[in-house]
């Protein structure tokens, strides 16, 4: 029905064998010259993301010229040298340990925490905020990238993954973080409209949605311009 249930994940308490971890890291290093960007996704405390694996992966990240972006549920302060993609709750909960998902987040407090974390990491941070503007923290500044308006019923399951995929595609190709965030928001705006399914965004859907957003932006700009014209002019 309308209720999201828990996923059926098998083996999520298992820990990867050291030989398996060695193989993954070795293959990653061999592949780096052919890659534009590497996405690190961590959702389970167990699995492949052991303490040793995270430390060794950090060494690879720090000596690589390829950008790494990490979306980590449990270890956001690890994977040194990577770009962090976090949501507002994940970031602020590092500073407010008693913060609950339903608590209201103060925008200025969030900005301050994000700037502090960016200084500690010495790296760009991206903070998604649902239907609010996305924060890009770089060069000791918080840049707000407008979110896209989405009307009607939505299903936000997987929205973060959709954003991450869209951002990484464009950033890997252009190294333009602002445009990457726009692409991430664009892809997520498509998938959240696909209800009760694992929504994906096809290339033609992305192009059509982008064209639609451009038309809306032009229309809104024309309305704002007309409102500024004195009423005694024709």
C-alpha cells in the first residue's frame, strides 16, 4: 500500500574476507586511470567497509587525482580526501548527538556546522535538504543551489542515491560542482515521481525534464518582469 517496509537484505551482518577486500582494492587501483570519478556507498556497519578497508581505501583516495565522492551512513568522517555527500540530518547529528529525524533543523546552525566540517575535512561537502535548496560548501563559503519544484504525490525512497548518481555523472565529466548539483536535483526530481518502485531516470527523461524546467524558469522570469513594469505603461 502506501507504507514503506524494510528492505530484504541477506548477509548484511557478514564481514568480507580479507582476501576479498584485497582483491577489491587492487582492482580499484588498476582501474583508476580509466575512471572519471569513484562513488563510495556505505549503508551497513558490517560488509566490506571494515576499519582496515576504510583506512586502506583512504590511502588510495589521497594519492589519486581522480575525485572520490562518499555517501556513508555510519562512517562519514572516514574516507579521507573524498567529497562528502550528506543530508542535513546526517551532518548536524555529528554536532548534536541527541538530534532526532523529526526535529526541526535551524538553517544557520546547519551552515555553521557544514563550514566547520568542511574545514576539518579540507574538502568540498554537499548537503541535500529535501525540497529545500542544496548546500555546496567549498572555499570557506556556503553556496545555495535551488531545488526543483515537484508537485503531486512523491515517493522519496532512493532520492539520495538518484541525486548522487546525477551529480557524479556531470561532475566526473566537467568538475563543475554547481552544475553537478543541478543535475543531481534534476535526476532526483524524476525518480521521486515514480511511486512504489525503484525509480530510475532515463536519458530522454532527464532531457525532457530539463527542457520543462527551463520553460518554467522563463515563464517565472517574465511574470516577475511584468510585475516590475509600472501599471501606467502599455
